[in-house]
C-alpha cells in the first residue's frame, strides 16, 4: 500500500522592461520547497509563444490544413528553460 505523497509544482513568469523572469517551485511532501530562478533578456524572449497561444495557433493551423515552412517560436519548457517550439 502506498502512502500519499503530495507534490506541488508552480511556475511563475514575470515580464519586465529588461526581459522575463521565470521562478519554478517544487514542494514534495514534508520537505522544504525547492526554488529555481531563470532570467531572460528582451532579445531572448522576442516572439515568445506562451502555452495558451500555442494551443490557439495549433487550432488555426489545423483548421487551415496548412503549416508555413520553418514556423519556429521561442517557448518555455516544463523545467522553466527557454527552448524552441516548431510546427
């Protein structure tokens, strides 16, 4: 029998004049929360495609039955790191 093991993950993103700050928090069971911070400049996040916008874009592309070649956007992965999202 397994005991409950609560896990709480939070990602907080703040946009500011110099760019963007991502704070990722992980709280497992009774342990102290772990926290990581990542900062990105305006140039790095230019054209950033947040998760909700990505879903909307996927719906539009599916409706049109077409994907423009080389469609790539900067995105933030589940770890809070900057990555690319290509279609």
